[in-house]
C-alpha cells in the first residue's frame, strides 16, 4: 500500500464578495482533485486543538498524526532540527524573521510592513544574518541563516516563557504594540532594536531599495521552544516515508519523526517554487521503496499573508495540475493499492492575512474502497461541511493509515 498526503498550506479560506461569495478554493476549480473527491470520503477536520494558536507547527503535527497538545514544544526547535543545529536540553530556539519595517523615529513607532521582506532570496538573507551574528551573536546567543526570511536564534540556558508575536499576525500594525513581553523580554527587544540599526543601511538593503524591493531592515523574534521529542512515525504506523517541503519547519517535523527529507532544487515556499520538482521528487521516493510521501506546498499560505488573491488561486491551480496530477497518475499506474489524503494544514483567510483555527476540508481516497460517484462532492469548504467531521487531525491520520471502510460509507459521522 502506498500513501500520499498532499498539504496545500493555508488554501482554505472564507467566502469573498469579489468572488461572488465563493472561497478562493471554490473559485480555483481544481479539476483533478475535485474529480477524485467525487469517489472519495470528503468532510472537514479540526487540525488546531482548542487553546493552541493556529500555527503551521501545530497544524502539520496534527495532520501527520501527532497530537499537538502532547508533542508541540515550539516552532523554532523543529526548524532548528532541519537546519542541522544541535540543541541541548536547556537551549531555547527562536524563529528569527527578516522583516520590513516602515517609518521613521523610534523603533516602537515603525510599521510592520512585510513579514518576509518581499520574499528575500536565501543568498541575500544569508549575508544579512551573518552580519547579525557578527554584531549581535556571541556568548550564549547564536544566529543561524535559513531559507529566505526564515532564520533561527539559539540561546543557551534560555527562557521560553516570553510572550512573542508572529509578525504575519500583525501586518500593517505598529511595532510597539507587539514587542516582546514577560520577565527578561527587554533583552529580546534590545536585539530587535539593535538589528534595525545594523541592517537599515546595509549594502544588501541599499541595493534592494534601489531595485524597488522591500528591505530586510530588522529581525523579528518569536516562535520559541526547547528541543522537540516526537515519537517514531514508523513505530506509530509501521510505515516508512519521506517529506517534501521548502520550509524548515516541515522538514524538521519529518526528521524528528524519523522520516527522510528530500530537498527539491528551486523549492522556495512561494508562488515561484518548483511545483514540478516536488511531484518528481515524490514519484522518485515511491520508486525508491517509500510507502508514504508527505508533500507540503507553502505557496497558498504565503499568498494569503501577502493579500494576493490572484496568486492564491493560481497557486492552487498549479498544485492541482503540476503536483497532484502527476503523482496521482504514477500511483494509478504503479500496480499497488494506494490512499491519498488532500488536506490543508489550516485556513489563511484573505480578510485576516493570517491563520485561523476553523476546520478545513479534506479528500480521502482509498483505491481498494472507492465510494460511489457523487457529483456534489468537491474539495472545498462548503462541500466539506456536508461530509464527515473529524475532531482532530491525528484522528483523521489514524483513519487514513489505519484503513477500513470510511466512516461515511458506514453511514456515520465523527
């Protein structure tokens, strides 16, 4: 049995008046995924437990079968694993974004314009983060460059009880309203303030401004946590698999769970990512003997954060045509039974430009147990509400990997 989970990150949304009351997912009209939905179990799933912020860390743990209430220790530690950073049990990792702040005057009065500095390239970002490490690192603090705007800070014997805000949650708002809080938080704030002085006139940013691009003129620190401890995916499900993603968070979850990680050239986490390469990588993993591949595509989420409605719709159409279809074609031809789960990790509503905890739609197909064709089924928020409901992502994962007739086929609801 082969297993595919496809996660179009943040593709679920809310009805938009400009789309005639449809969601971007409905407007995208995903030909291939919707065709499969007609003979699949469809419904909605609550991927974010009550009391936990709707981050990609909790949501992807949930979709992969791990209860975030048990296993989530913070976002940045999972990313640090993917980046090859060794952590002791007393180290604390912090996600360190390169952001664009607008305005003049005191740091607190600047506006948080862009959490990604215009999707800055990894090459430019590395130069900036090396400067940050040179000027602000040392002693108990170290900075590590990652992919695009996503980086890490490790603090030896650090605290993890600060109140820190993800920058994508507070775009266009005043920085001073979202600075670090809690005992000792002034030290984190000082690092952010100093970074602005270091980066605002850095040659990399001077050149970006000259080209009409947004400067990466400050670090923004958040997502703290200690060394993660996930149980083995193989011990949980008896399946060996691989993860394909552009972002360190998802790679880190996979590595912590004992899954292989396949790096795809040109995978950026944006609309300009290598969609085709992700499909080719998944097929290669199946051909190499893997039972399971987890494909994560960040583009819809990034478009949602940027407020790019056209880009969000385009990204979903490209996922459908350039990622889902070729992998599904391979599975149909490979001669083995297979199961497919298509599910976003969370919603990223255009009206919010950040994540929400509402249930998300899913499509679950079992080649050995296809359901009678139902033309009313589709991969969408509204259609999903008519199907099966799962109260947690790990319950859906248990159903997916555990097999048996679908809850819907048995006439039930979860």
